[in-house]
């Protein structure tokens, strides 16, 4: 079983482009079933400046292909 803390250390990578998307910052959970429905991935905009705002991308749980040791691969 994976914990949120463990998932947050894994980088999210697109299998289609090979691009690094970011890291999990939060989860969406269905309160009725208790299952994760989406992962919320934080990405930085701009050139890495300390004051750049963080953008968030919502990825449905079904788009996760595999949970690796270091990365999470998504469609």
C-alpha cells in the first residue's frame, strides 16, 4: 500500500511525450467509496524563479499506467 507521503516523492512523467509533469500535491477522493479519483500535480511556471506561482494539473486516476519506485507514469 502506498501512502500520500510516499506518492509525493515520485515524479509524474508522461509516457506519450516523456515530459516531467511535476509532483503530487493533493488527491481527490470519492467520499462514498473512499477511492482516489484524481491526483493533483503541482508544476512551476516560468524560469524557476522563487516567486513564480505554482500551477496545478488534475489527472484522473484511470490515466495512471504504473506506480514505479521513483516515478509515476501517466497517459
